[in-house]
C-alpha cells in the first residue's frame, strides 16, 4: 500500500477502467473529457459560464507552471509567492526559469503563513500581477489560510490574480473560491485517479485577460481552453487511459459522499495513524492546531540506532510504502493519509 501524498493508491475498479483503448477523437472519449470538466467545477463548488476547467497533460507541477506562465504578462509581470515549504518555493523556481519577476516570502514550515506579513507585503507599494499560496503544504502537512489570504489580496491588490495550489487538498478540504482566480490539482490526489493529467479551474474573467501571455505553447491555458471549448479535445495527444480511470474515480468519489465523505475517511485515517505513532513514541512536526488530515510529518527518533533508509526499506519489504525522502528543513519523514486507504 502507498502511504504517500502522490502517487497514491487507487481502487481496483478505477484501474480496471483503463483496460480499454479509445481514440482521442472518439465521441465517447470527447464526452468523458466534457463530463470531467463539468464534474470538477461541481467539486470546486462553482459553475459555468463564470468558471472553466482546463485539463493539462502532465503532473500537478505542469498545471502550477501553466497558471504562472499564463497569468503573467510578457512585460511588467511580478508574482508574489508566500511559501512555508518546498512546494511554495517551487513556484519561485518556476518563475525564475521562465524569466518572471517574483518576490518570495518564506516563513516557518510548521505554522501557516502569517496573515500580518501577508498584509504587510501586499501594502508595501509594489504592484503584483499574481499572488500565490499553497493550500496544504505537502512537505509538512501544514494548512494555510488560503481564503483569508484571498480576502487580503482583493482588499489590497484588487487588480492582481490570486492563485491557490490545492494540489493535495482539492476534493478533501473545503475551499471557498470567492476570491480565487486560479486553483490547481492533479488526477492522482484526493480524487484518487491515476497519474497522467492535472487541471486548472479558472475564473473566466481572469483567464480572458491572459491571452498571449504564456511563453510556452504546451502550457498555454488560454489556448488549451479555447480548443476544448471549440472541439472538446486536447490540442495534443491526451492521456486517454488516465481520463477513463478518472471518470470512474469521480463516480466513486460521489458514492463515498463527495468532499464530506472523503474528508471524513481521511480524518479517520489520520486519527488512527496519529494514535499509533504516538504509542510508538514518534513526535509530529506540525502543531495539532495547524496540521491538516492529508499528510502527517514525523521527526526522526533521537536514537543512535535509527536509520531512515533501513526504516523505509523494512516497511517497503512488507508493501507499506511511505515517502522515501526528506523535504523539510527538520529531519522528518512523511506518511500520507489519502488514497484508497481505510482504517
């Protein structure tokens, strides 16, 4: 079993849905793409025509970069990223590679981004084109107050786009998109599809302002959306089997009770993990008040005989796979509570 934040375990029926071959222009496949785009809006609690779902081939990072590239004008762009972990910092790296000016505000990995510091930065006199934050910082499991950050963006930088990376939270943690312009996630996260595509849920009025911005042909959300609206198809070869699997995964998501049902199961998973690890003497990185139910980060035991490599391998030998590496500043390991796992 996979106890990781992605890739994560899928049901047998989701994997079985891939045992068919469909052409990218088959009417059945085009309908599947259309249905998925609509269902993702439903999961987000928004609807057309004010919103649109843009599917993007590739991992979640492809969608993150697509939003940063698409929302940033070729002249005068300046992004602002609030980061308290590796995935927030990755946004700054994306901007750097793309030649987009970016201010990065880094804070402690064990607490949410400080709202006072957010307000201070937004009122510093610098005009930003896109303001970004990660909802659940998957490197530690800490939850950021994305909705409150969005309120501050609208108040102090009303012309800026607000972008939320909800990669590991979408579908299992409520998120009000009232002040959000772009939110992204991936097929193989809380909706429990298989890897192969990501998606950006975009406010149409925001996306309409972004034509001609993207420096990459394949990552252009405006062009991708226009093509999907016109033809129902991806511009380039789509991940057909992944789409079929996701169609099944969405059915199972609703059968479980939608967001509330999935959230409850993941919280139950975390409660079992939290109790058991505490009994073994493991300490959590993130204070309970700020810890989400997506992934839990534990400190390495302070014992001379502890070897994470050996610990990881022993678990792997019995098919219990945790995340095989450290991405926090502190010496920690992560265990995921999401995916096809039950208590």
